[in-house]
C-alpha cells in the first residue's frame, strides 16, 4: 500500500514539473517584460488581437495589485499586533519605573534614618564617656579620701584589701556596710552606674534600630535590582519590537509604492484600451444651475480661472465630452467648504475630477472642483461617454456655497494618449498655465496648452 502511494506521488510530482501544453502556447511572461507590454498596451487604436492580449495583461496587473493589497494588509495587521505588544510592554515598563521610584524613595528614607540614628549613637557615646569619666573621678576621690583616712585608722591591710577591689562596684560591694564609705558616696556612685547602664541600653537600642534600617535598606536595594533587571529586559524587547516595526513599515512602504506603480499602469492601460468617443460638440455639465461667477473675474474682483455652476448639493455633474478620467478623489465630507479652506488637490479644490477628451480633433482637459463626497462616480483610468454622470455638486474646499467650478484647457493637437501620459507624470491640473493670470488664456496666448473660457462651450 505504502509503495503504491510513493509511486503515485512520484507520478504526480513529474506531472507538476511539466508545464501544460496550453501554457507553453499561451505563456506570456508579463512579469519579465512589463516595459514591453506597457508600451504595447498604453497605445490607442489597437487591433483586436492586441486588445485581447492587453486585456490579459490588464488582468495580470490586476492580480499583482490584489496580491500587493493582500501583502499590505498582512503587513499592516502585523504592525498593529506589534504596536499592541509595544504598548503592553510600555505599560509594564512604566509600572516598573514607578516601582523603582518608590523603592528609591524608601532607600533614601532608610539612609536618612541611618544617618539620624548614627548621630544619636555618637551623642550617646559622648554621654557614656562623660559618665565613665564622672565615675572614675568619684572613684579617685573616694580612694584618695580613704588613703588620707588610713593614717587615722591605721589598718593598712584593710585598706589594701579594699584597694584590691577589681572595680568600683566591687569595691562598693566590699565596703558596703562599712562606715568608711558614706551613704552619700554610695548613692552617688549607684546613680552614676545607673545612668551609664541606661545610656548603654539606649545605645544598644539605637544600634538595633540602625541594624533594622540597614536590613530594610538592603531589602529595598535587592528588590530594586530585580525590578531594574526586569525593566531592562522589557526595554530590550521593546527596542527589538520597534526594530521589527520599522522593518515592517519599510516593507509596507515598498509594497505600497509597488502597488501604486501597478495601479498607475492599470489606469494607463485602461485609458488606452478604451475606444473613447470623439465628441463633436459640448453639453452643459451642470443642468439648471445659475452662474455664480463667470470666467476670468469674480463678481467682486480677483482672477477666476473657471466658471462656477451654483446648484443645490447632490445635483448631478455630467461629462461635457467623451473622454478618460485621469484624476478623481473624494476624501472630503460634502459640506466642509469655507473661504480659505485649502483642502483637496489642487489646494482648495475639495473633491476633484480631471478628465481628458477630444472634440472635433482638438484635445481638451477639464477640471471639476468642490464636488460632493457622495454619488462620486468617477475613478482614475475610467472612460466616460459624453453626458455620463461623473459626480454631484458639493461644497468642499475653498468654496462659499454649493457649486461646481469648471475649467477647460485646450491641449491643441496633442493626442489624448500623450495628454494622459503627460498628466500622469506631474498631475498638473493647470497644464503649465498656472492659476494667477488671464495671460495664459487662449485668447491672449498664441499657443497651446491654454485656458479656454468654458462659456465658449457651454454658454
Ligand atoms: Zn470658481
């Protein structure tokens, strides 16, 4: 049974290693010949065989895009996980730091207590020494007195016996009851001895307290060493995580930029694959609107490079000619407009669309600004027919009320293909004409690209 299975697997492996016949015939190595397929597929007016080839190339690009999307999403979730780990570690590090701070404060307290106790001990030592000196002094005084009494008593042996006492207490014991030492002497010496014993006891007590504080300090220091070690390990792990995060972010950036490149290839292939309609006239992009500002000048003065179609929010915006959408972006909420709000691309445009098309053999580029976020129907690379709805009137960016600002550029006899390619390089919505002066108008400028008055085409 086992042998049979092994044989079967060998056959399977062989089959897997051999490419299918159909693959050999249709193998198109898109991965290694992208420049070639780009140049073939980004051209207009292809024959049907090339169009089919380019559709396959487009599908392949789309697969690459999908797989890059997957990669980006995967990397993103890894980054999120890492961020979670880093946050958790950071909170542990913070906890340990506050523990270290607490222990440091306790150690400082222990040190202060030890210092204070040492002072007390020093003071007690001085007092003990003083008391000892007092006792010694009394001892001498008594001995001296007894020596002087010796003559009158005349019992040398007795005095020698007393003098042989090993210390004062011993002597007091020996002479106790003998009238040679007065009761006063005895009381005084006993009081001094009691003082000294008390001081010794106090000193012992202070030394015991000092030992307690030293033991507490040692314990706090040992605990701190453990926490410091744990914190260092957590910090090492955190910096490892941060390094991993930086690597992942780098990987994600390169995947994203690869994805952007693929998406722009797709857009160009799509634009070239569309047999866009040559228009032979224009239609008005916003119906039933009133003109709130005409071209070249605002009613209140100032250069106005387009025509403003004022209409209520949500009013459809139509493609005035057939063509290709080269830019479309609607990240901005529909009613965020106000004067001097420079959001959007180009700055202040809010949600914007730029399209390129051809009318009676002349190529035109058209901008639409301040669009609504909702019912935004255009996307880059998309082909649109004349009259097709592409967006809705909004109030986004540098806008004082709901309207759609439209600009028209005459690109002359530049092909739509060349215009798409030029726009994709710089995304210049003004086609080198800038935003400041009427001198780039077609009436003033003797060459293209130039700014047309939209009124020329739609009233
Ligand atoms: Zn305007």
